[in-house]
């Protein structure tokens, strides 16, 4: 029975990408907020299918720490669900993502129009400067910029490897960093269709204040995110 539900949800997911990609294409001709509304609707459609087909329950925690305006957010990344949940919890999320995705049909088109921040991971200092400039621009528009410090999806409980990008943004922008912990990988794996029923927790943690040295910041961000995420397993 679980295998059937997994196949049904996989079909729901990929068909939703196809249908939403085609249906919302006219939105690409309008202002950014139209595209964001379309992407948000798609994210809610995916979450609806996850709840209905897989029996997943979602808990949003730590909402007292949730930023309402411009913010830098360092979030745990375990599955594709981490792209959907911010649309439930934030006003205007904006993701830092690898530039290669820009060439993916539908995903790349909508990411570009929605003002997401592509990063060329082979671009070194030039790419870093552009990421900082793009993030500053999004913060001026009161957006919540989400960066995944590990740079890729990791399995629940796996040894974390935080990358320097989040530290660069924190240092150059001089703003607090809002950590998010989660256990999304327990119901939606990083790869494949091994979906499972269960409870997903998406938790806003107390922000790391601005002004820390790089080493202290990275240690504090990792401590907060990993401690809370491991506690959910």
C-alpha cells in the first residue's frame, strides 16, 4: 500500500510541475508578484498532495522568531519540500540556488522571473560579489532571502558541511541571520521517491545577531540548526 501511495504522490508532484508550468506561463509576461503568486500556489498544491496522499502532517514552530520583512535566512536543506514550505511561512521568500537550474525548463524560467538569486559555484570571488549585490537588492524589496548553508540536500542525521556563502552574506550585509531547522528528509528523501508518512517540523529559531566574527557566526549557526534538526528525528 505504501508503494502505491508513493507512486501516486510522485505522479502528483511531476504532473503539478508540468501543469503549473504550462498554466502559469502567461504570468511570466506580468510583474514579479504575479509569478510569485503562481509559484506559491504550486507549492501549496504539492503540500496538499503530500498531506492527502502520504498522510504527512506539517507543524510550523517558532513563529515568534519569524521575520516579517527583509531578512537573511539560513535553512536546513533535506528535500525538495524545503522549497515549498517557505511559501506557507513567509511573505515573500527568495532563494539562493545553483545557476545550473536556470537552464531547467519551467523551473529556470520561473526562478528568473521571480527574482531568485542564481550562483555560479565555479565563479569564485566574482560570483560571491554578485550574490552579495543581488541579496542586497532583494532585501531592499523587503524579501526574505533563503540560503541553504550546506549548499545541497543532506540526509537526516548526516554530518553537516557548511559552506562559506552564508558567512559572506552575513559579513557583507551586516544583518542578523535567521536559522531554520527541519526534518523534511524523514518524509521526503533527498533523492528518489521513498516518501513516507509522518510529521514535518519547520522551525524558526532565535536569530544569530549581526556583528559576530566569521568563525563564531558559523559555529553558532551550525549549532542552532543542527541541534534543533537532530532533536526532531
